[in-house]
């Protein structure tokens, strides 16, 4: 018995952690870690960092090891191999050379000294692309946080729909009981009971729809959080979300998409400089160490070669000109993308402001409407019980109350979602605690 109690006590923390409800903050953090879009953005950052590493490698010397084995009776190659092996003999007949073999081991060192700015421009482009990838990842997180907030508030909204539908079912069950008592007392017609039964069935159907909507919204939230459908573990969403104030002003300069395009423009300008380097010469230093050995001559020898090499494309069939034109066009394209993005963000901010104003006004109206509809339904039910109201009037009063509750829940969710959309449009975090 003691062992069982100890085992159960040890499992309590694990069970509590599994059943821990998903708050909005926890859900956003989970989406950042497990959503496929967030992971793809991280992989793009890693790819950009690898590109920067490749660009930096151009500044370092390149060391290469080569090895080969040959056998030939070509007079020129035979003579060269014999000299490299330090095995020349005066008795060698140049008109009747023997076949010789040669094993060559070579180390080659290349160091670029001047490339017309091509290498430094490539490095600058890679740095800008890396910064752009980081900004793109931040944009993905910004969008993900908004989607999580919107879906989270949708879950809360559908819960209120369920509560309104359940209250409607209870109200019509009460009304049906009153109608039956009145029919039994002879103060109401049987049609009143039938009307109540029909409306109760509709209320129960509305409740089924509300529960299905809640299940779908929770399923959507699980998908955003990167939780697979095969994970059948408990999934509980918190009953409330932190209240977040609507930001003032319309400054969207912190939007990560703008930073990403700014870095992409820098990368495109660096690509122009990289293309222009084709008009300039290139200078490299090189060095080579050779070791040759021949089994036929039993000779071996070492040698070295060092020098400078300059290259200049005098005519390349307008290849460099085409590359420069392409790079300049890419710069102009990025600038137009930035202009388009700014126009889109301005519209996004304005839409969020208007939606917030609309939801705020509707919320103020629906709060009063719920109170009035509740009082009207209570009075109508009391008068119906006394035989002073028709069943249709009571049905209308309860239906109006249910509709008012639904509109209020919709307005509350719309206001919260509008605030989230505005914060997303301005590039602000969804929760102030996550800044």
C-alpha cells in the first residue's frame, strides 16, 4: 500500500503538467517553437549563415593537396619526369627514350590579393541576406502570434456561444414545463406545448452547433501550435486571456517585413558592386610544392613554384554588362516591393482601427441589449405563467435574449481580435509581457 501511494504521489506533478491549461502566452511560445512556419524560418537563417560563411572563405588562402600516378613513353613527358625525379643520365638516348612512371604529390596554395571588390561585395551581400532572414523570421513570429491570439479568442467566443445556447435550452425547458402545467390546468392550448417543444429542439440543435464550432476552433489552435492530430493527450484552453490595450499612433516602422526588405536592398546593392567587379582585373598569389618518385628510375625529387597571376577580361561578350543590368533591376524591384509593402501596411493599420472602433461601439450597445433582453424575458415568462402572455411572445423574448448574448460574445471577441490585428500591423508583440 505504501509503495502504491508513493508511486501515485510521484505521478501527480507529471499529471498536473500534462493537464496544465493553455494560456495565451504559453500558446504563443509553443507556436514559436513548434509551428512549421517558425521552424522553416529558423532553417532559412541557418542557410543564410552558411552563405555568409562561404563568402568569408574567399578571404582566406585555399590549400589543396593533389596526387597522381602516370606512365608514358612520350619523349617530352619522359624527359620532364626524369628531371623532376633527379634521375637524369647522360646516356639517355633522346631518340629512343624508355617508358617511365611518375608518382607526383603536390600541395597548392592560392591567395586572392585583389578581385576588383567582388569578394568584399559578396560578403556584404551575404551579411545583408542573413539580417534579412532574421527579420523574416521575426515577421513569421509576428504573424504567428496574431494567428494564435485570433484563434484563442475564437475559442473563448465559441465557449460563450455554448453558454448562451445552454441558457437557451434551460429557458425553453422551463417554458415547456410552465406550458404543460397550464395545459393541465386548462388555461393554455396544446399548441403552446407544441410550440415550446419545437423551439426547445431548435435550441438543442443550436447547442450542438456551438459545441462543434468550439471543437473546430480548438482543433485549429492545436494545428497552429504544431500539435499533430495523432496526439490525443488532454488539451485544455484557459478560460480567459490577458487584457491588452490598443496602441495609439500609426507608426509601423518596427514592422520586421520593412527591416527585411531594407536588408534585401542592401544585398541587392552589394550584388551590383559584385557584378561591376567584372570590369576590373584580378590578382592572385600562388605557391606549389611537388614531390616526384619513379619506380622505373628509382629516383625522387622535390621542387617548388611560386608567383603572381593577374587576370583581366578585356572582352567577355557583354557578360559583365548583363550581370550589372540584372543586379540594378533587382535593386529597383526590391524598392518597389518596399513601396507596395508600406501601402499595404497603411491599409492594414486603418482597417484594424476601423474594426476596433466598430467592435467597441457594438460591445457598448450589446451590453445594454443583454440586460434589457434578460429583463424582458423574465417579465414575459412571469406573465406567461399567469396566462397574460402568448407562447409566441415568450418564445420571441427568449430568442431575443439568446441573440443578444451571442452578439455580445461576438463583439467581445471582435474587439480583442481587432486589438491583436492592430498590434500585429504596428509590429508590436501581442502581450506586453513578451516584449
